[in-house]
C-alpha cells in the first residue's frame, strides 16, 4: 500500500518509512512517499488551532494529487510544555517566527525555559496522523509521549525538539536514544502503530 505524505518535511517522511520498515505488515507492505514525488505539497494555512484539524486540512489538500489506488497521509505534531500553558503546541514549527527553522525553534525553547526549575519542566509530544483514502474514507490516529525538558540540547539524533526532550522513564533525550528505541516510545511511533494496523486490515 502506498501512502503519500502531505508534508514538505523530509525528516517526517524518512521517519515514517523507518517505522513502517521496522514494524512490518505481513501481506500489506507500506511505502511512505513524500509529496515531492507528486510535484510538491500544496500550500496549506494551518489555522485550525488543533493537531487533528491541521492534519485533516493537509490530507485534503494533497488528496487530489494522489493516485487513485493510493492514500494521502498527513501528520501534525508538536511539543506541549506545561510551564508554557501547552505552548508551542500546534505552533511548534513556527515557535521562533513564521520563517524560523528547527534550530531557531529549539534555541528559543531553551531560552524561554532557562529560568524554569526542574520540577516544572514537564512536556508532552503529540502526533495526529490522518489517512484519506481513494473513496473519501478518513481515519485519524493519535499518539502521545510524556517527558521533561533538559537544560540544554543533547544528542544528534531525531529532529526538531528531540535533543531537548527526555521521555518519562529515561535519562537520555530523544536525540541521544537509538532510533529503534525512540520509534518504540515516541508520539509518532505510537500513532503509526495504530495507522499501520488499520492499513494492514484495509489492504486487499
């Protein structure tokens, strides 16, 4: 089954394919393809205020370009920090400004959290995946990963805020943990497990 990812983020496409390869799906091999192979991702104003709403908009924007025998897959995700009343949340990709990049966003989170004591550094990663089928069938899957924020970024793995996020039960950040470990506990990994199970059941 082919899934076309409604995103220009190459890291997400690669991570989702890694998740698909690691999980496997007997009788229903899943191939995650970036929107770039369809000519690029249409511009979408992510203005719904929710992960589900934004993911749904992206899936619907890409669906007309997706081959008739394939599915559109959209991801909307972010980090919700307790001390910031849930921010940056759905604005995680633009935390340092509309033209910001992941490094700038990470640096801003380090800065705004600098004075926050260890006992108040709780955070949660959230991911919502939306699948949109050829016949209009829509399915949504949500994954969450609780943890805390380190004082400084650590590790070269992952992307986004991963080098700052320490999942509950671990002392290493997602940027330090092996990819296989991260995939098994991350918000995207948990959402993907549900998505892959649905795809396996829906496959001809």
